[in-house]
């Protein structure tokens, strides 16, 4: 992922706050020789204090052999994306039709070392961590090895702890453009009001103030 200096996060807090509100992404695993990479959509729980991600997948998933052969993986999360029409991006001294269309988005990529969890008690603990993240008010029975209702189901999954080794983040919202152009883009997003426009506009204005 190319990250220009003006698209880089101001500090780690910027991407950490954004990631705290995003818990669905795609896990990329190198394929075995002669095979393409595996790309697995999944929910996950990111634990900033421990520097790790926890998730799980079904035991029949075809990526396990590839992951065990090459445990260095990439978890990619992308959101707050919009298409920006060319006229909105035109420099002040050129005709509107000379503006360049582009995309705005936020992307966080976590490079990780994968650790497979097969011990039933450890899997139960991992599942409970995920449920605590997604259902903080409870409502679902706790998982426990050998105990109903989920004990017998643990054999059908494998847990994953992803140890975060590096982070690359990008906030692509015209931070290098003149103020006049950014104001025009912000006005266009507000007027269009399409999916993602409000969040993209918030990023543009927030980063302009910063």
C-alpha cells in the first residue's frame, strides 16, 4: 500500500481510534507453492493492550495448511470510502473538467504472526473474548471445554491469535490539496449525502483542522 506523507496518520492514536470502531476485515495468507493467496473475510477483536487480534474459523477452512506453512499474515481493514468526482478536485486555476477523479478511504493493515489455538480450554477463552467484544451486555452463554451448550462444538473450529508485528495506516482525504479545493470537496460530499459521504467529510475536515 502506497502511503504519501500527507496521507499518513498524524500519530498512532489516530489509527487506533479508528480501528477501535472497526472489527471486520480480510485476512490474507500466502498460498502454498503454485496456489494463489487465501483472502478470508472475518470478524475479529483487536486488543491494543496485548498487541494482538483474536478470531476463529471453521476447521474445514482450506487456508489452514497454508497458514501453518507461512504464519506471517496480513489483516486488512478498509472503510469510510467514497468516489470523488473530478470537478470537485480541480485546482483553482483550471477548468472544472480538468480535475482528476479519485477515491477517499481509510485503510489499516496489521502485519501479524499467526498462532493457531487448538486446546479446547484456550479456544473457549478466545471465543469468550470475542463475545465480550461484540456483546458487552451479555446474553449468550459462556463457552467452556466439555460443558454445554458449546463444549461439543469446539472441535469444529480452530482459534487464531494474531500477534501484531507492524502497522501501516492511511487516511486518504486530500490533505495535500489547497484549502479552496478541500472546502469544495467538503461541500460536495455534504450536498451529495451518499453512503459514506458524511464519514469521509468528517475525516477531511478533522485532518484539515489538525
